[in-house]
């Protein structure tokens, strides 16, 4: 995918690019459902606000092997 100059400018200024209608309604429903399951889980990858509300979910840190 190639971004337009306007999209690149928006990313530089706002830190994200909005793609309306990028996913079908069915795909959005699946993503929302899975995100809800992740945020309801009690895993260390789910960062929470002091209130307990989920804020961010990140993948676990991959295990790396020393080189050599």
C-alpha cells in the first residue's frame, strides 16, 4: 500500500492514519469481540489504569537467544 502525501502528512502530525471503510462490518465485529476478550483477561500484557480499566494490550516479549 502506498500512502498519499496527505496521509503521510497526517501521520507525521497526528501519529496515525485513518482508513475509513478499510474493513468490512463483519471483520470489525470480530476484531471488537476479540479485543474485548483480551481486555477482560487477567494477563500481564494487559496494562490497566489505576481504576482497573484496560488501557493497552501488548504482545509478550519474545525470547531471544544469545548469539555466538
